[in-house]
C-alpha cells in the first residue's frame, strides 16, 4: 500500500515509525528537513522536505498514486488544504487531523467529502472520550468495546489481593471463567501468554470477555468501582475543554491552570466549571482546592513528567481515580508501572483510528486499538481464508498473536482451541506491534 503522510510532528512521526515496520510504501513530508533526517536515518521509509500544501511537493511525494494520504501537521487549515490537493491529484483516500469540534458534526460531513477530505481525526476529542470511559469504569486501565459492546477488552493492573495471582494460564479453566487472557503487560514487555506463563502481582492483564460477564473480572482482580462526581483537572488544555463540554452536566469539574490568560479563556469556554488560577503542582494549592474530597484527578498539562508526578501526589491524598496524559511514548511503560491509574496518549489514539483505514474489514464495525507496543484489531473473515481451514488448535498461527474472541450472527463468543472459525465471523486479534498486517493475510 502506498501511503503519504504530511507532517513529521508527534502524530505523523509516530505513525510513520509504526507503519515502517509493516512493509508499507511510506513517504513522510515536512517543511523541517532536520526532523526528517532523524526519522530517515532510523526507519524504512522515504522522506521529502517541502511544503505539504504545494502541488509540486505532493506530486513528488507520490500523492497522485497513493492509496492513503494522511495530513497531520500542527495546522488544521494546512491539513484540510493538503487533503484537498492530494484528492484532486488522485489519492484514493484522505485523512485530515483537525482541532475544531464543529467540523465533526454530521451536518458538515458532506462539505468535507465534496472538497476531498474522506475522514477527520480530532485527537483531543478521542482523548476526552477515553477519559470519560475511564471515569465510568474506575477499576480498569483500559476498557474497549467492539462490535457495539458484544465483545469487550479490559486492561486491569493486578495488586496482591487479586485471586489470579500465582496461577498459570493453563490453570484458569478451574475457575469456570468466561474470559480470555489475551496479553500480559509486565514492566516494559508485552507477553502473548501460553499455558506455562504465571500471573504475577503488578501485571497488567488484557482480558477479552462478553458484556454479561465483564463485571465478574472486577471480583477476580480484587477491584472496587468508585462513583465519580467531583473532578479536579490540572491544566486547561484543549482536552480539558472538550471533556468539560462532554461531561460537565453530570460532573462537578474544577480546572486549575497557572496561566492567567488561559484561565480567562476557560471561563468563556467552560461556563459550568469552576476555574482556578493557581499552580496545581503545589500540594498546598491542591489541599485548598479540595483534593481530599475529589473522586478523580486528571492531569492534562503539556509535561508528561508533571502529569505523572501530579497523579502520584493525588493518590497519596487518597483520590480513587487518577488519569495522566503522557505524550512521551518512552514514559508510558514507566507510568503504567506506577500507581497513577489510567494513561492517555493522543498519538496512540490517533494511530488507532488511522490504522483502521489500513484494514480491509468493514470500517463501520471493525475497530483497532493501538497500545504502546501492541495492537488489537477486529477483522472480518473472508470466504476460504486460512483461519477457516482447521480448528484453532490446529492452525499454525504466529506466536506474536492470539485470537481472543469473535462475533457470529451478532453474538459475542470467546475463542478456544476447539473453535472453528467461519467466513463472516468478526474476530478480535491481539498482537505485538508491527504484526497487524502480517496477521490480516490469514483473514483475506
């Protein structure tokens, strides 16, 4: 597949790095040749220094013959313009990163289609959605619903009180369980588990289950659900503004920011929230603003390190749920190993959405979740594909993947060794990073 990415910023460079491992024909375009030089030296892709809104530059990049054109520069207008030009040159599909929620409205969908923009990506909106999910399910690290919630992927960090500690994977059958352990995150390593792998305290387990049994995991993992009503947000970012607009009708939200001008802007944009001009890194400030009584603390500053430390502080004050925006990918594994709750990363969320455009499955149903070093996808099984030729236990599948569950005739099912996969099934696949397109060949 020929892919052109315009913009070597955080999202563009991360996406290019991920896709470069997947045997795609990738060209990365940016005005800054220094940024490109760093990426060019380390990854299997082409780079081109130039203006992403130039016809000449986009022709040179191959936009006229690309299957997918992705515009993720820091500037919304440049992204829309670049997609319009690429589409006019012959790009099959275009994706633009935007910063304006109004553009997401269904009533405006036809306008963007007419000017050549097939899909819109708004990372701050995706992050706000993730945060709301985390607040609704305080006992999990990740909660991901597939096929309208028929199958659910749950990521849970296990403490010493979890009943699963010390069990080998082959022993889980004795629990009479209704779940599939799809992966284990242990420190910096993600493990696709086998029968002799033992569950340890501190592991983050990724379970696949069906909707009616999801709450059973809460007891098995020794977790409690906390009702969230009072929320303190540190940092008046665009994510904070979007979150406030989506949840301030049912949550009592207080936003703390040390920038006076930003606070004045927040007062206009978030009228239902209490806006505090102060430095939330100061423990005395947090006490004054009621950290002892809040149900959730969300750190959304521009600094990953500050957000991590602030969430650790909130936990020391007994806050039931904390959420940190960690945009530095290298820090995610470290952050997940600490007692800070849920980690949000816009690059991974945007990548998840864009990955779906690379899959052949029906995009109205299938979804893809990109974690720091693993991927989850829902793939539709085509007639006569390799996965239909034998029982699962008799398929020769790569060790870096597991078949976690499937949807058949609208119903969710877990997959075991004796499962026979059929054409038309929607199968949830958990795999290590970079393997998704290798795995897709088994389904087509």
